[in-house]
């Protein structure tokens, strides 16, 4: 069966329902185990379960729309949303970044830039926000006249909140201005958002397919093209027979840039026909069907579902082992139980030592990776500058033209180098993630061995702990939580580098004394002077950027260390708390204990049933 966003959300809602039911069983269990009263609002286990529900509810599909002016982006968006939400016109319209999200009531919120540094154009202070009437959207987000164009220059983002059925399914759409926008923050939005989003849609004009700036964009973000859908809009202006003959040619042109083995998802359609009621003629339904299936099947969709399932199963795993330990321990006398605890105390101490060992390990590996990152960054700078020198040296046009070519030149050079940097660091981080997951698994094995030794029989895990931890680390369990553009770890640092040089070189191009270079009679000297100027500026700016990267990286390592230590402490604390509860309950009369054993067994059956339902959801999502 083909996956759709609707089916995905049905699975998500079912999972939320199951976890809510689990929360009730956890409260029942903790009430039964409670020492000196019980307050569920103070339960760490309940808080962790609530966090899983909140993470599921916050999850959304993030889609980015890119395309040059004149490709009909606003018309296309209105077509897939099913209503005319965004302003449309014959001339270029969108001049701001619009984030379209679901809301029960129509609302437009405009976020302005704060005070900006004159040299880097970066915000120093956060700007203000205001809600505006829906009918005034075009006055703020378009270039339809000089007044609206001047307003839009100061706007960072426009949130378009609408009670739209498409967005209600958990879809957020980032509508960017044309690829040939003159504003740096528009380009930076693309740089930051595409690595973090679920997918992107790139629009072309059927009458002018693959312009130079579109080609440059494809080369710049080639690494992320596996998640791109290509839409050729305005096919209503082309004869049907000519269209069918042209489609293979369009695909061939894209493959020339992206590689012969690349998968090109190309969809010719007419957004104008879709808006005008000719939906079947528009070819829009074919695109939407394939696009939704891709979203619901993508790894980013798995990131919304699998970590909560694995985290919840881990909680069930721990509670079930605690119940087994409790019910079986009641067969011992208090003295016998204490003897067994004392005899197996070294196993518990060994587990506690692992906490200090893992902290030292992460700190040591973090320092190694920091040094590795500096080497990779120095290599990026060195290779980038050499390529810039070569490109300027080989430039054969007029010197004045080089002023306009420099930004494009940088866009061609730096993305591939930054992606090499990103891939090298991600490989190292992947090894660290696996090491940490393995060490957490070793701790859990120690604790299960401790419990089993007390009972004299094996308490087996109900889930594959090592596999679960490794999958969880791949998603969000042990990722470097660098909170930048969506917390994607080293990819966020790569985005900082990628957006930086493009901005700076544009500033260099505009600020250089080009007239001075042009007055030089000897061309070689002109080129030499320009190269030195660009090289010096690049060195300064790239060296200024590195401390920021290092600070974010170290912050991520420290978060990882603290989070892992907290997890270790929680696991050990659960075991010690369980032992305290057993000691307390052993003081009860035998008849009371027997009734408790029966209640624990009932709760145990509830947890096993919940775990079975989680497995069924996981199987449905995996199909």
C-alpha cells in the first residue's frame, strides 16, 4: 500500500494514544510501589513519557519551495494548498520568506530584522514582531509596488497561519523568494533550511527551462538533491505532443548536472489549470501522490516515529525487569534478600564506575574531534583559497565583469569543499555515537546481570537493547545537539561556513576599488592585486568564523556528555529505588505481599500488551 501523510498521521495518533495509556499503567505501578505516598507530577518516568508525547505532537514535515521569479511559485503553492492564500501576479511577487503553517484561525505574523552589523549584515539584536490583517499580506510580502518592496526589505520572516487541510496533516511550507533574489538572507534561508527539511520542491518555467542561476543552484546544493522534487510549471503554454518529446530532454539536462546515476523526480504540470478548476488536466494529483508518499517514507518521517517507540520500549523494559525482581524477591526473607544484595554489590559498583568512564571517554574523544575539525577546516580554507586563486587567474573577461562574477565563482567552489568537511566530521561523529550507544548497552547489561544474580535466574530484555540504542543514536538519542537551524549536528556547522563566504565575497566585490584595478595597464598585475585582496579578506573572515564553530561544537560535546551521564544516573537510580521499595514492602504481612504480587502481575501483563501494540505500530510504519 502506498504511504500517504494521512496514513502516517493516523499511525502517529495511534502511537500517542498507546503512550497515553502506558502513562496510566506507569502511574498505577508507581502508586503500588510508592514509599511514603506518591505524586505523579514528581515522577521522572512519567515526565520522560510525557516528553515522548510532546515530541510526537510537535513533529512536522518541513518542505521548502525554491525557484526563480516567473516560475509561478505562488500559484503552485496555492494549488497544492487548495486555496488562494498567497498573492499572485504576472510580475515577480514574493519578496519575503513565508512560512505557511496550520492554525485554527487565519493569522499573519510579520517578524522584522533587528539591528544589524554594518560589515557582516548579521543581527545584533532580535527584531520586533507584529500581527497584521490577512488582507494586507501582499503589502508586506511582495514587490508589487515600490512601497511594498521597501517594507519587505526589513522583514526576516512572514508566518502565514491558516486553517488549511493540507497543512493540518502536519506540513510546514517555507516559501522562499526567487533564486535570483538580491538579498543575502534569502539565500541563507535556503542554505540553512534545505539540510534540515524533509524535502524541497524546485520549480522551473516550461518556457525557459534551466537558466544559468538554476544550474548554479543545482551545483551548489547537489548533496541534497536526493530529497528534491523538480516541477516544470506552466505546461499549459506548450503543445501536448511537444511536451512529451521535451520531458526526456529536461531529465537529461538535470542528469548532466546531478550525475547520470542520480534519481530525477521530474513532474510537468500546470498550477494555473489546477487553480482554475481543471485539476485532472493540470497533472497536479500525480505529483501530490508521489510527493506525499516520499514524505511519509523518508528517514525524516522515521525520525518522528521510531525514537519515541524505542524510548518508550526502553522504559517498559526497565519496569518489567523491576516487577520481576520485586515479585520473585518476595519469596526471600528480608535477611536472605540483604545477603544477596551484599554478595552482588560489586556488580552494582562496576555499573556506577562506568558513568565516570563514559564521561572521560566523551571528553577525550571530544578533544580529539575538536583537533580533527581544526585540521579539516584548515584544509577547507587552504583548498578553497587555491581554487579561488586559480579561478581568478583563469578569468578571461573584462576586469569590471569579475566584480559580478566573484559571488557566483565562490558559490561554485565552496559547497563541494564544505560537504567534504561535513562528511569527514559526520563519519567521526558516527563512530562516537556508536561507541556511546555500546557503552550505554554495557551498563544496561551490568544492571540486568545484577538483578539476575540476586534471583539466581536470568532476567532477559524484552527488546533488543543494543539495536534500539544504535537506532536511537542515529536519530536523536546521542546526536550532537548543536542548536542551530534545527539541531542537525555537524551539518549546522557546515551551513554556517557555507553561508558565510558567500555573504562576505559579495561584500568584498561591492567594496573593492575596481576603478583602481582597471587603471592598471598590465592585466597580470590587475589579477594579482584582485587575488591578494580577495585572499586577505577571506583569511580574515574565515579565521574569525572558526572560534564560533569550535564553541558550538564543544557545547554539543558537553551536552552529549551531560545527557549520557544523566541517562546513566537514571538507570542506576531506578535499580536502587527498586531495592529500597522491596525492602519497604518486605516489612508487610505475607497476606498483603501476596495480594501485591497479584497486582504486580496484572500490571506486568498490561505493560506486555502495550509493548505488543508498539511493535505492531512499528511494523506498520516500516512497511
